[in-house]
C-alpha cells in the first residue's frame, strides 16, 4: 500500500476517533494540531489504526510515534 | 504494589454517587482535580476495595467520550512505595505512560500517574508517600 493510500485511510480513522468531519491529514500533523488528541485518545487512535490495517504496534511505537508522517512510515513498514 | 481502588467513569458524579450509596457505600466529598480535568469522589464499604468515581470536565473531550458510553470501571489504581521506580518497571513490562506523576489533591497531594497496557488496560499508580 502506498503512502497516499495509507494517509487517506488514516484520515477516515482520525475523523472517526476525534469526531471531526473536516480534517485533512498531512505528514506534519501532531497532537498540537488536534484539540482532542491527548494521551488517552492517542491510545484509542493507535488501537483503531491497528484494527483498520490489521497490524500491531509495539509499546515503544505506541509511545513514540508523534506525528502522522511517522505513523504512516511505521504502518507502511508493517504492511510489507 | 497494592490495589488501592477501582476507577469508575461517569458523566454525572452526583447521580452515580447516589446509586452506589444505595448499594451500601459511604461516599466522600467530590474533589476537583484541575490538573487532570476531572472531579472525583471516593466510595467505601468496610473491608472492600475503594471505588473512585471520575467525572471528566466538559473540555476533557477524550474522557467525556468514554463517559458517554455509560458508567463503567475503566482503571485499576495501585499504591506503590516508589512511583518513579514503579513507572520504570511498568514501562519495562511494555506499559505506555500516559502522564508524568502529578500531585493529586484527592490523595493529599501524593503523586499519581497513568499507564496503558495491552493486556490490562488503564493502570494508575499512586505514591504511598
């Protein structure tokens, strides 16, 4: 799956987790850009991403993936 | 590491407090915890584990979302001798830290912090001192 495809799928996940219809994701988006994105919703977000892509993050990845770009790269590496 | 309380999430702490009192619990005062954007209240029954009710502030959107699904237990709190050491140990076990230890007014300003574990869900650590 290409980055653009992953990003598009993640956009839907973000919209669902954060209840925001008008969200456009790019690689630079971080928790600072989304009001509801705190440590608790971060876990929910990561679990939703795991389910959508049928992957598993390590606890380190759960903790350290801080922006959308890093998440996309990580997801891409797990889908190979 | 000793179980101190079970945390229950609720949208309306007064209502849930009343319901637990009907089950024979003694209810404490409702305490504000601005650092974690919530109000809490402790419920006790002799010889049993304490129940903590947690009502998130309106602006605490992620916890409000959890609360909107209904009153439910959502974390276990363990009292520990050394919260910094215990935090490191939990992370070695794969737990994800959700917050740095902060003083909690409801616990006489003893420090607390939260973790998430894939197998156990949300865990809170409470410093004994």
